[in-house]
C-alpha cells in the first residue's frame, strides 16, 4: 500500500505544480507515463478530448465529476479516490492498480482547468445519478 500511496502523492504533487504553471511539463508527462503506463495515456487522451465534465447542481452547489469513457459515462469521486468503472472494481480495489484512468484524468483536468462545466437544476440530480450508476453490458 505504501507504493500506491507514493504514486497517488506523485500525481497530486504533479497536479499541484501543473495548476500553478497552467500546464504539464515534458518531464512530468514522462514521470506520469512511467508511473501509470497506459492508464496515464488514456487519461491524457480523455483530458485533451475534453471528456472530463464537472456538473454543478443549483441551488445546492453540489458538484459531481463525470468522465466520458469508451462504453459509458463514469462517476468519479476524487475525494474518495472512487470511480464507477469496471477497472476500479476489478483492479484498483484488488490492489492490482493504483488508480483507474478516469480518476487520473479528473485530477489532471481539474488542475489544468481542462474540463467542461455543466450546470443543472437540483431536480435533475437524482435522475442523472441513476443514469451514471447504471451498469451497462
């Protein structure tokens, strides 16, 4: 678990620096590739394709992060290091991986401001949450 924590700390440190500078430096990209492999590459692609979405519900101010994935939209809870994707359930929870690419994408996108913000009324919250939690085959 110590290794996983150090990788999460590495991502957090890089994201904090990227937020200050407004970009990822080449050496940071190399470090992230080395640390997370294809998960970083998929995350970086999602960020660059603007597939990270921040929903803000009004008037409550509730915030929900979504990453549009290959098969469906995935609910991401960055404070809990949680994602609704299969990779999270089968690999992250089993300790085979540190983070799924959706979590990595959300952190990078937030630090760089490369996400779309969608505002919805609170009345849509339950409807959208049901949709995002649905497991599709």
